[in-house]
């Protein structure tokens, strides 16, 4: 079996998993770098389907701070963004926050990744067995399954829904979002900014701002002046109605915005060095719906299959779930227990139900976090980073973890 994946992290995870089932080549798009990091919560144990035990035990090396031992259970401190007062520690599962760049490198090890590819179109053989990805450089790759893991604005998704462009298009949400990476180069400043939590924390501002601070890189745990932080701020476009689109990335305007924040958010943003790049994130979502798999020959995965707003931090968890479930199904195909077209239909139906719910939940969560009167009822406050009770894959992984812990305790007694 040959599988071609248009690949970000999720595509690489699928390729890693298939190394355990088939001899597989991976054809990867050279996607633009994305600098937002990810939390691996309930998706963490599912990675065992993608890696060997030895490789799985090394995942911590891709963490933003590989020297930090995550809390179990985890927590997400939530502060009043205007006063700095702690509102609540939101419950999380034990998690690693990974650097996308570092985790992508980790996942790519041993995979034949071909860079510089942009999908032009997809063609299918008349015998119902093969699929071909045709690229803009006049090359192509042929296999029995094409995995479109090519991001929020997935070319694969647009090919699948080629006769309905609107159905394939991710929808933008009416929010501004900025993202920065900052090294303060100062011990006291770095320690002050990290005081909210060793890994990440956020603030809800009464004026409608969502503020987020996370550690991005820890080259040396004993040298805070070398630490790099990620700062994010999001707000409804109507919160600053006079702000022109070209000014969203203005550092000067952001410094003025920061004057109304409480500590440590205020100093963290006012201390941003002049000349620091401010990236603007265009938040978008696509609620997955069933598609024609062409007899089990084309699927979507990761952000291609369920792009969502990021404040609840569930995107990568669902991408990992896609990879884990697909690997299990394709293993059944290899063993002769299931036909490929049946397995792929099962994959699609499960993704649409599980991830569709999360996309809709994340939109509600984003809206509520920017509304001071409603934020305490938001999904991240009521459910934290836990999977929904209808997420069968995540609940199975959690039950398995609990069984292992119970067996470990019994062996000690």
C-alpha cells in the first residue's frame, strides 16, 4: 500500500503510524511555518498508535520546556485581565505543550518528506483502486489512499468539493488576533512574566480581550534571560471599531492596548522590544461534513478536516485522534478484517461526529471568552481541557490510562 499525505504534523503522525503497518512513502507539501504551539492533553496516549514505545518515550524532547515535568492533573490559571486577580484554575489532563517546529521535526524523523509541493488537482483510476495527486510542478504521486492533511484552507478539501467552492471554504470569525514571540533578555523581567504558570496561563479582560502568555523556548532553565515567550491577544473587531485592518499588527497600538491590562499581562506586553514582529492570525473554522471518499481513496485529517478557533486548545488533540483511529482501521484492512472502502467510511463518519462537535464548541467558547458577562459559562470553564463525553476515542484512551495506573498500584501492594 502506498499512501500520499499532504503533510503538516498530523500527516507526519499518520506516516509514522503506517511505518508500523505498511512500507510507506510520504509526499509532503512545504507549508508556510506556523508559530503557534500546541497542547497535547487527552491526545497524548493516542500517540502510542503512531510511534514505537521507544520513540513515544522521547516526546518530551519536543516540549517548549523539556526540563519541566508536567503537573498531573494539569491546570490552566485564569486571571482577570484588567486586575491580575486569579479567577480560577481550569482543570486539565497531564499535558505536554510542544513547539510546532520541534514536534514537526520529531514527527518527520525517518519519513521521506518531499518539499516544495503544491497540489493542483486529484485524479482517480477507473478501476476504483488508485488515486493520483497532481502537483503544480508537473510531478505527481500515485497511491491507494490520499490523506489531505494540508491545513485550514486545504487544497485537498477544495478538490473534494470541487463543484461547491462555498462548501469547501473555511469561514473567518469576526475577531482580530495577534501573536508574538519575545525574549526579554533580562532575568527579572522573564521571571515576572512566567510567574502566572510555568507553561501557560490566560486572562479574560472585562473590555473583551483574551490574553494569553506561554513559554515558547527554554534553552537553559537556569538562565531566564534566554527564555522565549509567546504572547497572544484576541478581541472582537467591534471592540476597536476604528482600528483599520492594516493597524492590527501595529506594535505601538498594542502598547497602548496593554496600558489597560493587569499584571503580569501589562508588563509582558509593554516590555515587548521595539521592532518585534507582530503576526496577525486569521481565525477560521470549517464544520466537517461527509464527503465522497471515492471508494475509500481520499480523506481529510487535522486542520484540513476540522479547522477550529484555538482558545480551547483542542486542534492538535483531534488531529492526533484522526491519526490514531486511521492507523487502527488501516491495520484491520491489512489483516484482512475490513475492506478499505468500509474502513475509510468509518473513519470519515467518526471524524465528522467527533470533530464537528468540537468545532462548534470552540466557536461558542471563543465568543463567550470575549464576553465578560458570559465567560464563566464557556466550555473551557465548564469542561476545561477534557474531551467531551461523546468523544469515544479520547474516553477509550483515558480508560486505558486509568487501567494501567490501577494495575501499577496493585502490583505495588
